C-alpha cells in the first residue's frame, strides 16, 4: 500500500480507502472483521455512515486494536427523507456517533449535497464549536462534481468527495483542479464504472470455419482495452487511472467491491500501463462514453 498526505491535516492516508456504506453485516462483530481485513491490507482510511449503530459499534471494536492516530475516520452525514434537517438533530447524531465509535474525534465530517444545502448559520456555528473542541478536524461535502462549485468557493469546507473515473468529463476535472488550487483535499469515489468495461470483440469465423485475420487496431477508441490488457483486470485499470489524478488524496472502494479489495489494494504498488492515459482519452472521445470537451469554453 502507498500513502498520501491528506491536505493540511498532517496525516497520511492509504491510497485506497474503504467506504462502508449502508449495506453489509448486521452486527458490530461483522463490521469489525471487515475493518480488520482492510487494515491488514494497509487501508487506514474508513468512511462510515453516521447513525448506523452496528457499524459505529464495529468501528469502536476495531479501534481497540490500533492507535487512534493511525486511523483516518470520515463520518458521512446524509439527508433523511422523512426527517427534516435541524441543528439539534445534527448535534445529537454527531454526539451519538462519537460515543458509539469511541473515536474521540472525527478526521472529517462529510455532508452530502442535500445536507450541505440546508446548513444554516446556526449549523455552521455548531461545526465551528466542534472544531474548536477538536471533536471534528475538517468538514467536507460529497456530491456530483457539476453541483459542487458552491462548496469549492466556501472557505469553511476543507474536503471534496466526488466520483472520478476514466469516463469523467472536463467538468469534473475542472472542479478537481479548482478545489486543489483552493487548498482543498479531494476524495475520489466510484473509480470503476464497469458498465463502460466492454469485453474485447472475439474474432469472427468465416464460411469455411476459418477465423478471420486479426485486425491490430480492433477495439481502438473503445473501452475494450479494459479486458485485453495483459496481467490487468478491468477494475485494476480503473483504479490505476483514478490514482493518476494528482488532486486526489485517496480513491474510495465501496462495499460492492469488497471481494476485490485485496487485488485493488495492490494497484498503488504497480506502475500503470504506459499507454493507459492515451487509451482512456481515445475511448472517451471514441463514442463509448461521453465525448471529452476539454477544449470547451470554461474548461481552462
């Protein structure tokens, strides 16, 4: 595993981190096992769901076996459709999460876009008090890059989390550059859009049963290379590409890919294929995905 500085926090985080999400074990012991398995692979950055009791208690069990300063915890606060946002509920939720995890503090409290939009002056004052008490070290916002310009311009937001992968367009890359220029730390998520990973086409068979001559340019300009690059799986190539973005401190893998975690954790130690960047650009412009418009107005 390789480690990268997490902005001005003074901490180093694993290049691959784990987003625990809301689906998984139903008990604390199960979350503890997942946390231990990830730590054995070198993962030290965990993004957990605020308010998920079993998950929070599982983190508490995991922290018993390691020094707190070695683990980077991101506490994600999401909007609840049936529970209108209020400062009181936010304060109670964070207090309960601190108690259940026994973490002492959270490295980042991450709001989804819906909660961020509801942050009132009173809520911001609460966050300042939590910072002053060293219970929350940084505040972040998670969402679609196209909607994150207000967060980038907000001096009270330290961290940005958004999807970044080989299909990301110029808008996403612009937001990442602007966030980095503003001194923000970026967390990349959804590195492997497997819907774009189309298998390489198989040679066709002629009328006499003979295989047609192989075209060396077959698949160029598509995402077929994800399945035809020797010694690389499609998911590994996707993660390798995401790690080439200098603004990103860590690439999050979620629970849907937990079975691949060991394989993906080895990617930071490998040199990506030499032509990976060129293949991605040709595929992005070749019609398999949204055309890259990096020359479009405003995509400086």
